[in-house]
């Protein structure tokens, strides 16, 4: 760069300053490093330095190898403990699941006993009306013709516990949400996923790599069973959810199929925990049935379609 000639003299007398930026890119190494390298090439290290350098290098290598050996030994020593703890957790999970299944079966027996006692206490018309309301809200076992939608992960996926290769080739909780909502929209009157009945308060979400239906884990293959009118199959096939699942099936190998099913039996959902409602003071039901009459289907909201931060979508 040139400095201006303030005296108005001859332009050839301008003084030029060095371009430091160009020099920096041209010679990025400090001259001192180049001088030190040149001295090392010309001046050989002393005999004492050579003798001391070899043992130090050897000691450093031995120390590093010793540290690696200790770390490997500690890792292998802790492996049996971790395997034992993992086996203990798996055994406890299976024990709790068996206990839950036993209590669920006992609850179903008690529910049937209560239903018989109630039918005996109520009149025929009142008992029939109550059974219809229970069937519509998911609190009663139902039977009828319908469809079964089956979804399964693509072949070749890794262990689901580790979550490896989780993605489009695996069934997501949002896929079950879309299928359940499409079946409600197609006219379904009752829906169950792997035997878990859906109600107006049911949720379908994920926890890690597990899919939960009403906070109970379900595993693949997933079967969404629905009871409804004869036109339900055609209306579901024309839905956007069915079209999306067919596209995912073609692209990623995920299994998706729909079939008609006769004489389906869907279990009753567990009794909900009342938070705000209280039993009526009157021992007999109100003739008007206010507060009980409503839609006999939980509707699209029955699948708990609120987004969960622990999962994803297509």
C-alpha cells in the first residue's frame, strides 16, 4: 500500500509500506521456528540427551499400555455385575407383568360379578340401556364384525431395546394414532390395539423405543381391531392414513395389511379413576339420563392424538 505524498512532489517519490496481510498468508510460520529447525538439522543432539530420550519414551509407552490394561480389566470385571443386574431387572419386569395380568383377570371377574348383581337389581330396560352405554364408552366387552389392521416392523431391524436402526422401517406410535383415528372416522364403534381397548381418555404414545397404549406397553406385530358397519373397510382404505401406510410399506418394507374379521370380541377397558364426578345421592338413575347420554363412540380423540415429545412422526 502507498502512503500519499502530502508535499505535492513527484509521484515517483511515494513511500510504499509492506502489505502485512499478504505477507501473513505467504509466510504463516514464524521465522523463529524455521531457525530452530535449521539448527536441529545442523547440530546433532548430545550423547547424554540421546541416552536419556530413549528410556523416557519407553517409560511413557509402558505407562500408557499399563493404563489401557487396567481399564480393560476393570471393564471386564464389572461385566458380570452388569449382566446380573440386567437379568434381575428382566426377571422383575416379567414378574410384575405376570402379576398385572393376574390382577387384570381378577378385575374382569369382579366386573362381571358386579354386572350380574346390577342387572338383577335394575329393571330390564335400565340394565339394557346401561350395557349399551358401557359398550359405547369402552367400559363393556363387545362382539361383532369389523376389520383388523396389522402393522409390523420391517425385517432386519436390530434389537428394539437398544433402539438401533429406529426410524422409518419401524412402526411408530404416531402410525397407530393415525390408523385408530382413521378407523374412528370410518365409523368404528369400538377399537382395541393388541387387546387394549380404546376409550375417550386413551393415549397412544412412546417412551423411549416402547409404544404405550394407556401406559401399558405393546409389542409388534401390532393389530388394531375395530368393530363397525360394513362400509368401514372401504372408507378406511380411502383414508389418507391408509394411503400413507401403504406408501411407507412400499418404500421401507414395513408390513401393513387390512382384512375383514367376523365375530370379533373386544375386551372392556379398565374402570377410569373419577376425579371430578361424584355418585348421585338418589339410588335410582335419573329418567332423563342427563350426564350419561352422548355419543356411543369415543370419536377421533379416543386415541390420544396429542403430540408427545418423546416420539416422532412420518
